[in-house]
């Protein structure tokens, strides 16, 4: 049977669906073969991502090599677009009906927008077929309208990076409460260091400062979700208290010179050249960049924002780092899913772990990477709290108003009022 | 003609029509007719009103500065004093840059660890958070915009000065008019129609200003430098409110058209 005839036959008889089930039973390697024969790519696969810096491209290239080495695989083209332009371009090609085959998907409001626009394939049926067991809380966070529309590659935690030498010179220890954190600013300055640089200009870290405090002020752990469902108001006390904690840090002089004009490149540069004693946020997407910028010369470690009164264990924020969706109108949907299987294959998981990424599955052997920073990041993952608001207008209000709070131009009440106003 | 209709007219008409709709921008079948609701919402939208106000202030400030600097530079260049050639080139060069590049240059210069703050540090002055403080961010934006486009005004004024009858200036000088008097009573009245046209050209360009704002400040901090076009962009591409964004675009088109008609009226009255 010719290739075209076989494709037509499989489509007519629905054997493509049966192939998914077979793939589920046979695991990653054979699962791939079933998909490839069910619907071979009609040309090179095209994948879009915004993670063109750091070590993510190495992960993509490793998967590409593995993918292209397969007998019947087509090539893979990866297109990187800076995040600032990514969502705009993605929405444009989706609206135009000519999307790439596999797209990195933002985990905030755009995810829901694009699903609402009926632009993505639901992936519930394939997640159990040939993929490792993915972390359930993470998968739960990706469910919208009762379906799952994205597959996570890895997860991250956002914590504070601190310079070991700076702390030693200033005679300070890792803080265990908010007051202690604020109190170390002065001795650090006296030792010649700016205390805590935050990549405020990028916007989203301003939201994360607040999320990091909500992790403590919200004992229920789901206040944000309840606010999104309209069950509680956005000006609830737990949200005010979180903003008040950030205000306390700002007024306490914790944040470094440069204020809200600092972006990621700036704070990494200042941290790598040992001008900033601490930087936030640090996730596995930045550890490689810190090492590259400092030439591996900066000795640093991580700690999560301590609980306000020091009575609780430290909680980091975290969530999906990189996740992919398959556009509804993509030409090679099944092949794109196969590519995701390649990313999460045993070989793919090794590539992730080797490069300090935390795979979104417990099947990965993270113990194989004994780098202390990596070990610390994986330990933070155990109690990490989510950090996402899905309503883009509420999220924009949060990042904007938190920037003002950070600059001393706004109050905690202003922050929650902005959230409530944006939610309408 | 067909090309004009397809490339220019159809998109403009489409934007105007979409301004009366609710649409996420994805599926044409999901367009909902909303009547004038978007425009009614805009009158109550504090972010839109702030963006409108910022745009007006930006246009007023940049037009004033660009005309003052452009005219002054044109006078110097026209006088052909020593260094005037250098001034002409220095004013003209930024025009050759993309606004994106201009924004990046100014971002680097005024950034927290940029050359300006380094220089302030030499004099013991604390660093200035140019992009963190609303007022400073707005001033930085005006400075970058004026730096880029003042040369354009200079060229227009310089061209007009080429046709200035020198005998009028000489007669004023003979009558004892000072340099300032010559400028005020002879040169400026002669340039009045040119000034009017240049100001209106600045207005037309100002209503649609986007790129330099988007890259330099992103409309921040906390919307302090948001202008009509950046707010339109956010509504359209971040919030997927394409109908609402189209209403904003229609307003920008309207303002540009009114400015353009004013320019024609001014030019017409001066040639009549």
C-alpha cells in the first residue's frame, strides 16, 4: 500500500485513533511509529518558541536530532520570537489559519483566550498515550472547559539567588522571616553591595513578588482561583496582605538601585559582577545565564521568600516553565504530538535533567544531576505554589499596580482595587 | 486605483466597521454587532482617557520643542556661521535611524546603569530612575522623540529660509532693528504659514506615535506613558478585544484626518 493510500485508509477507518491507544500500551518508542504511519508530516514540522536564549535551545536541538534521526521523520524547524512579540505573532498566525505545527503556549491569560477562540486541539486522549506520568497538580492547572490543551515539558521554581561571598562579608545569614530579610539590606549595603535586584521592568516579576506573598497570606491555597470564579473579591484581605508585605520590603530599603527600571539582563549582569548581593526571580531558565555571564565565578545559592513571621516553612512559587499546544489548523497535528513524545522520552528527560531543567514528570531521574543549585530547585518544587492569574486584564492590572507599589507611588489598597476594577 | 482600494481603503473601512463590533480577532464568524457600545465604553474607560491625555501632552510638548529647536537650528545653519554644517548633520542624522533603534539607544543611556547615571555619579548625584518614575519616564520619552525628529522640522524651516527675501532683513537692520527684532518682526511673520504647516504635520505624526513609546517605556510605569496607539495594541493583542481596539483606531484615524484637513485649509488660505 502506498503512503498516500495508507493515510487515506487510516483516516477512513479511524485507525489513527486506534493507533493512539496502541501507542499508549506500547510506550514511547513504538507509540511514535504508530503515529508516524497514521499521519506522516506533510513537510518539515514547524515549532515556535520564545525561549531562544539560555539552554532551552539545546533541549530543542537535542529533540530535533532525535526526531530527525528516526527513519520516517521529516525535518524540524524551530522559530524563536522574543516573548514581547511572541503572543502577537502567535495570535496573528492562528487567526490567519496557517499556524505552526507545535507552539509554545503562555500559561497566563492568553492560554484561555486562545482556547476560547477554538484554536487548539484538546489533548486529553493523547496524554495517556506514550507520555510519562505528568505531575497531576500541573496537569490540573492546564484544564480549561474540562479539557487539557497543552503538554508541559518542565516546571520551575522562582526563588531568590544570593551571593555567598557577599553574605559572608556582610556577616548575614539566610533570613527566616520577612523582617530578617529587610534587616540584611543595611549590612549588605555597608559591605558594598546593593541588596535585592528585581527584574521589575519585565513586568511579570512584579506579579511574582505578589504571588510569593499570597503563598503565605492565603492559607487555603486557592484564593486566586476562587477570585477568578467570582467566589471572593479581588480586594479580599489575603490579597491586600500580600501587597502590604511587598510594600514593607520596598519601604524597608530592600530593593536595589535601579528600581523598576531593572530588567532581567540588568539584574543578571549586576548579580554576576557581584554588585547586587541578591536577585529575584531566579529559576532554572536563568541559572545557565548567570553562569555564562559570570564565567562561573559567582558562588551563589537560593532561598525562597521567607514567611512573614518566620513561623512557616519557606514556600517558593512555581509552575509550568515550558509547555506546548497543537493548533487546531496545523497540518501535522499527529506528528507534532509525536515530537512532544520525543521531548518527554527517556532520552529527552535526560537532556532536560542534564541542563538543570525539572521535567514535568516524576519519571525523570533528577537525582542524576547533583549540582547543588539543581538539587535546591528540585527540593523547592515539593511545596511550590502556583503563580498564575488567567484573566489577562486582571494580570495586567496586577503587574502595573505592583510596579507603582514597588516605586512607592501606590498602596496595597490601590493594588487590590486595580484588580477588582479590571475584573469588572 | 484597485491597488489603492485593496491596500488602503479596505483595511480602513474594515477597522471602522469592526469598531462597532465585539470580536476576539480569531474567527470571523464570532463577530458580534455591538452598535456604539465600544465608543460609549471608551468615554468611561479611565485608561483610554489617560492615554488620550498623555498623547495630547506628548504632542504639545514635542511640537513645541521640535519647532523651537528646529527653527533655531535652521537659523544657525542658514547663517552659515562656523560649526553650522556640523549642527546640520548632527540634527539630521537621527532622522535616519529607526525609532526602535532610537528607543534602544535612549534606554541604554538613561537606564539605571547607563552613561547618564554614571555621569551623575561622578558629581556625587544619586542615580535617577528615569523609567521607574512616571514624570521622569515621560520626560525621557519627550527627549528621545524630540532628539529623533527635531531635524525634520529644521529641514523644513531651512528650506523656507532659503526663499526669505534678504533685502527685508537688511532693511530692518538698516532701520536699527536688533537681531531679535529682525527675527521677531521680519523672519517669523514670513515663516508663519510654514510654522502652521509644520506644527500640523507634527500633530498628524503625533496621534499615531507607537514604536518609540512601546520600546522605550512600554507605556509604563503603570501606564504613565501609555498613548493611544500603545493602548490600542494592548487591547488588541494582549486582551484580544479587537472590536474595542478598532474603535480606538478609528478615533486615531479621525484625529489624523482632522489634522490633515486643517493642514490643507491652512496651506490653502496661505496660497489664496
